[in-house]
C-alpha cells in the first residue's frame, strides 16, 4: 500500500522528541510540507537540520493565548497530529492541583486549541482534512498512579468522538491512537529495569512494547486517503493490553 502526502501541509505538535519527532520525519519523507511545533528551540533547530525544508514553531502549548499568537500565520493546514503531552504520575490521595491543571492544559486544551486553529482554513477551502490525536492505553485501562494522566487521555478520546461527529459534514476526519509503552530513547531509559519491564510486558499478549514506527505507521494511515471512511475511531496500539 503506497501513501503519499505530496501537496499536503501537516502540523505536528510535540515534534521535538519521541513519537512526534518520528512522525514529523516520516510525514516529510512521504512528501508532506511539515510544520513542527514544540517547546525546545534547540531541538527544533536540530530537527530543521535533519530535515531541510521543515518549518518549526516554538511555543508552550499549555498556554492558550501564546499558542494562538504563535500559530497566527501558520497558513493552510491539511493534516494535524496532536501529539504533545505530559505525564505527571501521582497516586490518588497525593494528586496536586498543579499536576491536574498542567495535564489537562497540555493533553486536552492544547488539542482543542490547535485543532480549532487548523480547521478554519480546511472549512474555508472546502478541502478534506484529517486530525489524529495521540492518546494512550491509560485512557482506556486503569493504571496505578495514572489517575490524572488517564483521565486527560480519556477526555482526549471523547473529544475525538465529538470532533468526528461535528466535523464529518466538512469531510474532516478525526481519530485517536492509544499506544502502550513506545520504545523512544526516553522510554528505553525509563523501562531499562528488566523487572519493571517484565511486569508490564506480562500483561501484553504480544509480550513486548511498541516501536515508534508501529505508532507512526498507524498515524500516517489515518492521516492518508487510504482511511477515507474511518473517523471517530479510538485505535489501541498496545499488543492486546486493553483487550484483556
């Protein structure tokens, strides 16, 4: 199955590292003009060096007004990947207001803000669009110390459904992907303890974690015209974790 994004402009948030960085590079590889959004100016500069022609925007997406200002001149966007997210893990009884506010501002409000900015031109131009929200298995299954993070991702999944309902008449599709642990460089460090990793893998029928390419492949498929009849879907990429 061939996929091409030639002639398309794609905006990816959280593009300075991890899954977002991988997705931004893959979109460029398949012909998209990519706008990479992130907080770190240095990492965005590095991405621009690695992928000549990519446009970068530095902004803290948890700040609604700053995001509006930063994306004011972003231009026409056809594809959106709301990947930016934070995970502040606190057990029930020790949850802080700061963790709650930051989690929902970044994981939910930012996705609303960015999407609303980008869909304006889609509607005005009357062109098909596709939005993929990067959620988590924590929005589907209960994980210890993930109360706030899981709640924010469950909210993102419900946002996906309502966006799909309301934007469908404009031929704008909206879907979520919900990965398990993804072996980004940061995750490889965080899950380097064999006992910790095995405890998690034992709950996954495929008994392994996901590779960045496995998440990116699903995202690119959902962004592409190959998935033209798919919208409102919450897609686990978890090796069967949420099926058990």
